[in-house]
């Protein structure tokens, strides 16, 4: 049962999609998939629909595309997904994304992912080569485990248990806060995760990629995006933001929207 005494930050107009024995919270802004191309937003490791803030609305207005955004299992208002999570949980989510897109009957689209969501997008297209997906936007992606990122996660774990992070997350994830945090952090800090690497998927992605990375990102260095240029099968554009951290779409929203708008226009016209 949901707690009723806490003010939550659920976005307006959320609906629910039953996929993979789970109820997934989602929003669809702008035209439907049969009316225009669709941009699919994939959130970060502690994200959900509401944590995209006003980015989906601004993206829909800028591109005239439909924007589909959902909370994965264990996040936001979606079904619970209790920990421990497998170190291959992002591969599992890529298979669910395939079900989501097939259910929506996407006619033409671009996947835009942030952090874990970017990695899931790369795994998805590198595995399924979905014929209706014509490009990827990867914001602060992870392609391999990196010491800087693992150190940052250790710090976040301390903040969750001893600081204010749990309370901040409860406003967005409600009863899912334990699922979201412990599932995500437990997988990343598992002893086997140090060898996690998805670079090989890049060779199977022929569609254009726009990669955006903050140079002050505590969760990953610019090596995470530089590896794309050397290994992806298709065209690659990389945008580095010097004074930006892990959330370029929030910290540098205007610049990021401009880059994505340019990419979407060029990709869907080609």
C-alpha cells in the first residue's frame, strides 16, 4: 500500500503499461507513434519519470516528435523489483525495452538515455538492431566500470544511509526507494562488476550516435564517450561540456536540447 502522508513529485498524466509481468509508469507527450517519430527517454540509475523534470515537455516542443518516458521496474510508481539485482540487470532491461517498443508499435524513433539509461540504450540497439530506431542520444553513458565511478557510488551509499539522500529519493520513488537504491548500488558495487564492459555492443550499432558528457562528471571520465568514436559502426558526434557534472540535461539544459534538436532533425531526415 502506498503511503498517503507524504507529498510526492509524481508528474501529471502518468499511465501504466503491463509488460514483463510488471506495471510500468509512463508518460507520452506530443503526437502518438502513428502520427510522428517518437523519442524514447531512458532514465539514470536513480531516476524515474518525474526526475526528468520539464525536459520531456521541452524536447517534445522543440522537435515536434512524440516523447515516451517510463520508469523501469523498481523505480518511481512502477512495480517493485526487489534487490539483489544481477550484474547483468541492464541487459535484462534492454530486453524489456524491446517489449515496450513492440507494444507501442513505434514507427520511427530515437532512443535518448541518461547514465544507466544510455548504457541500456546501447545494449538494446547493439543486441536487437531494432529497425525502427534510427539514432541514439547517449548522455553520460557507461561502457565499462571505472574507478572514478565506483568511488562516487561508495560516497552516495554513505549519503543514503547517513545523510539526506533517502528522504530526497522518497519524494520520487515512494515505496520503491529501497528497490531503486539498493538494487542499483548493490549491482554496481558487486565484486564481479569491476569487469563489466559493453564496448563490444558498439560494433553492432550502425545508426548515428550523439554522445554528451560533462567533463566534471564524478561517475565517469570522458573515456566513456571517447570509446564510442573508435568502436561504433555508424556516425558519431561527441559534445563535451567543460563545467558540467553527471546530469547535462538538467545542468546545461538549453545546450543539450539544442544539440539533440539538431541531431534529431538530421537523423530523421537522412
